[in-house]
């Protein structure tokens, strides 16, 4: 699995869509904590309709740049988006676009 690269600029309050796209459009390895890896593995075995715990949501969101590339976890990741936070919404939109275009080219 190739995670989408994370840049610290994404954590700033003000960030344009172009900045988000440019900062998430490259790919590199990013480590996932062993404890997070186990939780993510368990989440991937959940039914798509199962409610995620707050801890599970936090783990998925923290590892979103890796999780976005896992077909089984995309819908579950989308459940973790804080819809009250405009920055989270923008970032999620860009991540899904990057993933879509990345896999279109990769085919």
C-alpha cells in the first residue's frame, strides 16, 4: 500500500485547494504505528454498517494518507471526517480526487 504524502502545511487553518492538491499529490512511505496497524486491520474486518468507536475514528483519520489507498477502508474513513471543520472537508475532497486520478493513471 502506498500512502499519500502528508505535509505540515495541511494542518494550517488557511490553505487553498491548490495547496492541498499539490501537497497531497505525491506519494511516499509514511510509518503507521504498530498499535494503529492492529486497529486498522480490525476495522477492515468490520461490517460496512458497523459504527466506529471514537478511538477507531481517530486512528483512521490520523492515518488517512495511508488508509485512503485501501479500498475496504475508504467508506469507513469518510465516516471519520469532521463535517463541521471546513479544512477537514477540503482535505478529504482533495484526497479522494488525488486517489481517483492516481488510480486512473496507474491502470
